[in-house]
C-alpha cells in the first residue's frame, strides 16, 4: 500500500511532465490492484482540474485515489470565517471560487500557501493579524519549494518563522499533518480491507516535509532524488532518522519491486 507524492516524485518541478517511471508505476498499481493514494500539497488549481491535468499527461489516477489540502480545507476553516490568504494569485482565486471571503483588514484566519516572492510587508501584515487574534494555518508544511530550478523556503519554513515571531502555534491542512495522513488512510481503506499506517509506504522527494513525519506514524519512507534534492548528501547526513530506502526516481522504485 502506498502514499505517493506528486511534485518532484511523479511530475517534474520544472516541466510539469511525468518523471521517468511515474506513468509505469501508477499503471502497475492499477493493474495489480494495489491500494494507493496520490497525496499532493498542490493548491494552485481546483482539485478536479489538477487531477484532470495529471490524467491528461498519462498518470491514470482515479478520483478515489487522490487527495489534496483543498479537499479537506472546510474541516479547518468554516465558510463564515474570513481569511487573510497569502500565496499565488491562482491560490487566492481558488479560495474565492470555493466560497471563502478574503479579508485583509480584520481576518479570523491567516492562511499561508506557497509562492516564490513573499515580501517583508506581507510578513509584517501576517504578524499584526496574528497578534490581533487571528489563527495561523498553513495549507501544508513543506520544507522547500522548488520552481524554475531554484529552491525557496517552503510553507513549513515560513510557518516556523511566523510562529517564532509571534509565539503563536499553527495548524496544518495538508501534509504532513496527522489529520491529512488519516484522511489519506481512510481513502486507502475505502479501496478494500482495513489498513493501518504500518502497512503503508510513502514515496516522496521531501524528506523533512513528508517522509520523516510519516515514519513517526509508523509508515515506511522511500526518498526519491528527482525533485527537491538531486544528491542525497545534501540532506541525509543532517538527519537523525533515515528514510528506509533511497532511489533516483520512480523507475528505480518500480525496478526494486
């Protein structure tokens, strides 16, 4: 049974096309009837549209095998709560299409997604709202954000910074929150017999943002070097806990089965 990341694992961060072996790995799971969930922190497009894109490039992922943070957002933020949202324009448009009201005067929630060009004024605004009583929520808790062959601080890094500045704790909607992993496990259970976290192997290019938290829940962790890190030595020597396996890409994972 598998949890499989998308960006940097199934699709290339730059070209947005399938990484070597990704299409074949998903086809293998489908034909072998192996339970799996594709779990992504993507928030720039409505869930249905992003899944349709993955299908269009050859990744035959049925809807019941897919989960992203937008699909569970209402469990964290009620529709009557106002949001000061920080992220890409596409993300803000998705929130509005979902019926959320954006408020940059006196919001109930500060909600952080990813973009590469946060400004100091935006950080200052977040801090003022949070010190004024707004909740701090991250759409996910990724360590790094890779785009255009550059690596930026991920949402997790930004959340840690704002938490330190305000001494206010935060919650996370997507990976690696326990609630999101639990929802992913429920998706697995709907595909057949009951499973526990110890039955699951997670495959991802994000060691600190995906794999280590999953291993703390009892999952096995497979680290692929096709996304945020191309050389294991950039991150592995600094980890107190190691992933269970390291492969170049999904083709190498497939060949190991």
